[in-house]
């Protein structure tokens, strides 16, 4: 229990008669990447939404760093250390890449409600933001309006926004979708570094990336966790093959 | 393209030229017109903060405009007749001192903005529009049924409220007073939108879900701008009451909310001088087309349709195509 930073117990959500998540119990340990895989519509993204608080759960509990956050709203959860990326890129379209990152730094640096001080005088914010852009390899795109960034660049920016919050845990929803090989490699390296500070719950369809990154993998099908284990255990699990992977792992 | 800041300087010069023409040709009416433009411009600056920078389509800003106006007129009335405004819990008398009336108008408008904002900002989109409209209409009907302060007929002021050492009845003096307030409103707006808070505000307008996900309380962000917006519009209302030496329920009517919105849209949403340009254009249309037809608003409607179809950034946008946070 002590090495778990995020502990989700019996989390459930139904839309009418349809159970999107059905008594899901899953945890995230310090310094790990826990991948959540499963077919489309299995309930992965709904689970993320329940953890961040944008979808209200029907039952279950969420403990973050030994604090019960089940009844907190989405903003409170973000403040105490849950940082996410969206399945479909969600950025501030008319801000530059740099401004997007600065926005994400505001709350942690307690500057959101500075009403009359010039933003530009906060040079520390901008230098921090530039460092993050460097980490996600977007430093040469810092002045580009976010809506003009390519799809892959927007995915990177999403991760940058999450990084800037210096959270306790990351929830990444298909961060590598649409990235080219170089972009995927960059993300893999980045995730391996940042997990040492904040562990990652990762939803990803790129199985090569999942198997390269994950310390543990959980498989979700029809809103239920059907298997959890190391990469090797999951690869060897016949149920997982039947319901999701559907091919021989070599 | 002319840059927005360069264009703003021209607008400022024009503001000074019009009263100068009034003085040279001994036509104080021009000065009064320019004063009206500035006051309506201030009201527009107030709404522009919420609408332009915050994306809050308030159809109830007439409430704050009217509250500011009634504060000025009621205080003036009590100063004139010597009756106490309140006896319980404290005996408060009226005053004709602008230095007291302005802060009072700002505070009371801000208070009402806070109340209305606390309830209406829990909604969004069309519901927000309807709730703000409903609150303003409630105050409108309240003012109609308030006989102590003129009811439907409105309330006349014997003379303009006063300022130490300045004759406020002099049109040029009053113009300059309003001009100072205009620049204070511009200064406050400019400071707000260029601050970290301004960044959070403009981001909330674009993608509230994302802003929440980085831990920013967007409700608080919107409430703050709504209060500032209401307070500035309330100040404009108190100046407007002094300009006309008259207030009436029409200041609180939804037509007024619509007109303030038209100033913002005509001039350019989320452009700092946009509302002033919009107000000026509106008054020019009223003064010119109004000579030929009572139904000059028909042409205004046509212009608005054309603007929305072909020039969404308003008059300001025609001169400066910079990307903004609209």
C-alpha cells in the first residue's frame, strides 16, 4: 500500500443500463508507468475522466497520496496533483506554444490571480516554460500559434502542459497517437525520465511503445479489468490474446 | 495594415478635435456629442472586458449602467431636498459631490455584478444570456414601479453633480472629466488583460475545459471579470446621468444592453479602443441618418449584418488584422 501513490477501488460508472466502468480497481506505484490497454470503447478514457473528476462516478473511491479525493471536483484534483492529456488534443488555440505552457505554470506558481502585474514581467515563468519546450523538443516552435502546430506537435504540447504542472501523477490518454517514429522515440525517452518524479497511468494503442515503456499493464474490456501484470505476464496471458491483442507475441 | 496602437492614437486625436471644433464654432452641442460618445465608450469598455476578453455574452449590462445612473440621480435628489437617504441603521444623507458619487456608483454596480455573476456564471451559452437579461429586466420593472424616484417618468436632476474647483456645467469641463475616466477605464482594462489573470481569462474564453485541467478555477476567473465589467459600466451610467441630468428606466432596459453590445461588436470585439469606435459610429449614424428617417436603426441593422458576414473584427479589425484572442 505504501508504495502506491494512486489507488482506485471499485470505481464504476453507468450511462443508463450501459456500464462503462465496472468496479475497476487499479493502482499506480511510485516511479512506474502503468499502461492501460483495451479495445476501443472499453472504458479507458471514461476511467481517466472519472479519475480527473470530469465524469462523476457512481461508486468507488480514489486515493491520491493517501488523501481521499473521491469527492473533489476536477479543478481541486488538478491542483493537488493530477495532470492529464486529452485523447483529442486540447490546447489554447490562439495562444502560442510558449503561452500555452506559461498558462499551465500559473497555478503552481500562484500567479493566476495577479490582476495588475504584467505577465511579461514574470521572466521566471517564461524561462521555465522554455525549459519545458526544450524537453518536448518544441523550443524552435515556441512562437507559433498553437492552432497552427502540426498534429504531432500538438500532442507534444499537450504533454508539455501536463509537465508544467509538476503533478503527483500523470494520466496520459494516447499521447503518441499520430506521432511519427522520431516523435514516439522522443516521448518514450521523456516518459522514462519523468516517471522517476511522477508516475504515469498511460493509455496507448501503440503496443510497441506500451511494451517498451510499461512496468505494469492492465487490460480493460467492457469496463472491467481482465488482467494486470508485467509486460511478459500480459504477453503470455491467453485471455488478453483472445479479447484484445489477437495475435501471437514474439 | 495600420497597427492597432497607431490607430488608437488617431482615435485619441479625433476625440480632442471634435470638442475643439465645438469651441471654435461656438457649438457646445458637438462637445456634448463627443462626451456622450466617450461615456458610451466607457460602458462598452466595461462590456468588452466580459464579452470580448472573457467570452461572457451578457445581455444584462443595462442593469449596471442603470444602477450607476440611479445612484448619481438619487444622491443628487436627496442632496437637493435635504431628505435622508436612510435613517436606519445609519442616518445617511444625499450628496452632489462626484468624488463620493463615483466610488459609490462603482461599488454598488460591482456589488450587483457580484450577485448576478454568482448566480448566472454557473450557466453558460444561451442560459447565461437569458439569466443576465432576466436580472436586468427585473431591475427595469422595479425602477418603473418605484414612484419615490420617478417611476416610469424617470428622475430629473436639478443640475450636474459637482467637483471641487471645477464647473461641471461647462460642457468642455465635463468632457474632460469623462475623458479622464475613459483613460482610467482603458488603463485598468489594459492592465487586466496583460496580467497573468488576463491570460487565464482569455484562455478560459477559448478552452475552459483545458484551463480547468491545469488547476485554474475558471468560475472565479469569470466572476472577477464580470465584477470589473459591471463596475466600469456602472461608472459610465453615473456619468451618463450627469450628462443628461436625467435618468429613467430606459437606462435599465434590454435595448440599452443591446446598444452597448452593438458598440462592442461594431468597434471590434476584444479590441481595447473598439467600444469607443463603435459608440462613435453609432452616434454618427444616429445623428446623420436620423435627420432623414426615424427608422435609422434599419440601416444600422444592415451594417451589423454586413459586418458579421464580412468583417467580424469590427472597424478596428479593418485597420489591423493582427491575430487576437477573440
